[in-house]
C-alpha cells in the first residue's frame, strides 16, 4: 500500500511511516540542538543530566531508562495495565540507539557561530514536526512524546499547557541535578529555555496544519 493516498481534500498518510519519520527527526534534532551549544532539548535534558553525573551509561541508555519510567507512570495514573504502551519501550529503545549513533558522527559538522544558530533553528523545527507527527500516527510512540499526549487525555487539560509544564519540570530537575552533583549548570542554555516555553505552542500550530492536509491511518485503526 502506498504511504500517501489522496482522499477528498486531504491526503491519507500511513501512521507507520509517520512514526518512523518522527523517530529519525526527533533523535537527530535532540543531538543537533545539543551540538549547537544552545542547550539540549527539554525532553532529553533529564537523561542528559544523568549521563553527565553518572557517565557509566550513555545518553541513549539513560534516555531509555527515563522513558521506561514515564511509561510506568502513565500506567499508574490510568490504574491499569495498557498493552500498547509496551510498544513504546521498543520505539524508545530505537530512539535511544539513534541518539548514540548521531553522537558518533555529529562532530564532523562545522561549529562556528552562524552554523550554531542554524543548527538550533533546524533542530527546533525538526523536533516540533517530529512530535506533531508522533501525536497523530495512531501508534504507541516515543515515551517522552507519549507522556504529555496521554497526560493531556487523562487530565482533560490542553496539550500545549501539559507539554510546556512537562518541559519546564524537566529543566528544573536537570538544573537541580547538575548544580548539586557537578557544581554548575550543564546542558541548559538559552535555546533550551526558549524551546521549553514555546515548543508546545509551535507543535500545536504545526499539528493544526497537518490536520488540514493529512488524514493519518494505521493498522491499529482498522
């Protein structure tokens, strides 16, 4: 079956393809944002802090452990076992491995100030598009994206508000950990703060445009 089919005024887009694109975009976006020197994205700031404080494990491994904790937290909040969430562990594992892969080659990119600004803008947009795709693919997604989406459904609060609150809490945890254990802030920069307070809104706007032009379908919806 083709990934994209025209139906009426909107195009049908396979959720499986959307999820694959999202994982690639988000993993690269996270590493590129950190490489820009503007700070790591809020969703990866907590595992980054752990990787700096306890470097025995890589950023990818700490990311996977953090994502597992988020999935377990959602099951506690729903007060039941949710089988589809288990697939999020698989997606989260792939995401974590891709983080490590991107970290191995990212140093070949030039790193002067104009390029750093460009890297931040590109990484910001990649992460926003990736999360918007994740929220619409109809499949279990990366746990760091799944958590705010599902929490918004559980609480009934708007997604942008939940997303921004989640990001700010992640930044607070990261700041506390690095200050206490390392004696200075690490991984946080102006870009991190800007992204934390604006990304929820931008994801919402991008999602609205996707909804106007695309209709996502996947095997779970059949």
